[in-house]
């Protein structure tokens, strides 16, 4: 099936609209209450692709919820196309700084890029280590992988193949983080409704970002 997957993958990349990362501040401070320093690290979903502005993306939705209870200082380090390996390289280039909470969203590009499961798990472990050691993060909220088997932008059987890989990655990520007392896994496979996705059929829409932010905010407050 590999020749089929290769042809379908190239066709999908050519056909799917290339949505930009939304405008809006990627760092700032707002809210009242105890101070909370927040770092978001990830790929195009973390960067908010599929939303018209950062206010409607994961960052804005999460900060809006947390600022009801905290004086939130936030920073977003996310870029379209990032894998766990490239995110690690970006973090390596940053100066050391303390954050109370880090939120990660990585794995989709590792799945589509055919990174091996074992290698990816090692990189995810390394990522959590860097966040703790270099950025003194107290708690890491790890977002799982989305239900790629329901992405309408992907043709069959490629959709089935990538969906199966994403499910496997998600299951192992949940297991690995459950054994980590300073990490919280957030399951984002809460809907397979393609109507809630952006019009490219690959990225979240604002309502998905809102639910995702709600789950993360609850994890932070309860964790």
C-alpha cells in the first residue's frame, strides 16, 4: 500500500488549502489573581490555524478562561509543520526562563512524516525533560492526538492508515504521561464531527478550539 499512500499524500498536500497562522499577540499578560506563567509549544493547531484570530484559537480561548482566576502571562511558541524534533530545536534556541504551566500539542506531523513510534516517544520524553530542566515548568499539560481517521481532507485508504497511526501514538502518549506525576494528559478526541473543523478539512475550527481550551483549563485548575 505504500505507493498508494505516497500518491494520495502528495495529492492531498496539493489539494488542501494552505491556511495561514492567525494574527494576534503571541505573548502578553492579562487577568487578576495569583500570577501564572503559561507556555504553549506545538504545531499548526497550537498556532491556531483554522481560526480567524488568536482570540478564537487555542491560545486566546485558554487565556480567556484562565484570566478569570489568574494574572496570566503567556507565550506561544508554535509553528505550522513542526514535529516534536523541530519543536525541541526551537526550545533549544530560546533563553532559559521559568513557566508555571506548559501546554504541548505535537504529534500530527510526526504521524504524517512517518516518524517511528519508539523514536517519537523518546522525543516526547525529551521534550518534557527540557520543559522541566530549562524552563522550570511545574506542570505539563500534554494534548493527545486528534481523530485523524475523521479528517475529510485525507482520502481513503490514507485516512485509515494515518488515523490508525494517530490512535496508536495517542494511546502510548496517554500511557507515558499517566506514569509521570508532573504531567497531565488531555484527550482531544472528543468529536469526529467534520462540521466543527476548519474549511480545509484538516485543522480545528473555533468551536473545537473552545472545547480544547476548556479541557486544558480544567486540567490546570484541578491539577
